[in-house]
C-alpha cells in the first residue's frame, strides 16, 4: 500500500516536471522564433553583415598569397596552402564568434529598439529561459553565416581538407560555443546598465579576444604579458583545437589540453553570466534604467 502511494507521488511529480519542461521549452522556442523574425525584418542588414565578413575574410586570407612573391623560392606551395587554411580557419571562426557574441550581447539593445524591453523583462518568463532561447538562435545564426562564408572562400582558394577530423572539430566548436554564450551574457549587462552607449562598450571585450586569442597569428608571437592574458581566453583553446583537428587531423583524445579548459570555462562562465545578468537586471529595475529610450 505504501509503495503504491509512493509510486503515485513520484508519477505526479514526474508529470508536473514534464508539464513545466514543455512550458519552458515553448517559451524558449518563442525567443528563437522571434530572433528569426527579426532577422527577416532586417534582411538588408544581414546582407551587409555577410558581405562585410566575406570581404574581410578574403582580404586577410589573400595575405598568404604574398608569401610567394615576397620571398620567391623560400616557401613551397605546401607552406602557402598551410597558411591559407590557417587564416581561413581563423577568419571563419572569428565571424562565427562575432555573430554569436553580438547576438547574445545585443539581447537588451534589440529589446530597446523594438520598444518591448519593459514587457519582456516584466513577463512571467524566467531569465534562464529567455537567455537560453536567445543563445540557441545566436548559435544557429552564427553557424549559418560561417558556412556561407566558407562556401565563398572555397571558390577563391583550393582548401585541402583531406586530413580534417570533423568529429573533433565539432566537439571543440560545441564546447567553445558554450563559453561564448557565457561571455555574451556578461557583456549584455553593459547595454542594460548604460542606456546610451552600452552596446558599443561591449565591443572592447570582443576586441581584446581578437588581440590575445591567436585569430590571425600564433599566440607565441605576442609579448609575454599578452600571452598570459591569452591563457584565460576560451577563444585561444577553441582556435588551437580547431586548427589541430582540421589541419593535422588530431582526434578528441589528442586535444585534451584544449578540451578541458573549454569545458571548465563553459561550466564557470554560463552560471556566472546568469548571476551577473540577474544582479544587473535588478539594479536596472530599481534605478529606472530599464526603459525604452537611452
């Protein structure tokens, strides 16, 4: 009799959790769908953004071609192709990183543009669900932009991907993306607290990552004090792991030195970002900075 009662209680709890999970999933999907509708509304900006990224990536990658003319006979074609792929990976992943980081960071800014910030932040939706939905869309959007860029770049350069280990590359990208979400959540508090230029202030975080993380050059060429900063940047390990898996074909087990820092960063940054964002939100509501116009 007692076992039957306990089983009934467990079943009731499980059903309650199931209903709550379905409800939160639906709310989170609403933010994903909202991001898609905003993308369609501002389709002209999407074209500008994609074009800018592609032109920038081509401009950087063509630097590899100068090796042949700058030092004739010193570099083999294999060396040039290696450098082309090195820069291609850097530019492609930086476009992805920028798209994800900006999408998460601009969560508050877009709410102000649309005049819905009060309604969204006062709605009966947990901030975890809100930010999770926004982050899932950011990751999908960034991945689509990166693929489009790689397709165009492949038309200009002969990329040798025969040694690539795509399973390891996918694992590194997934782990790195979690870290980017955490950093984006932290940066998103700037437009929340500073209504005038908060979004622009968040660019400094991305600029620092570009400098220290080895996007276009090895971290080893940087001064020692900057290399010390690179150690704490998740993007450093993300790029290092991607280049090792794509250019050298290394597997997941060989990339442990890049995997564990990314996993640790994701575990630490996402909860930290949610905590900091929650504190900033309460402060904004208390001080009246949570408003439509700057």
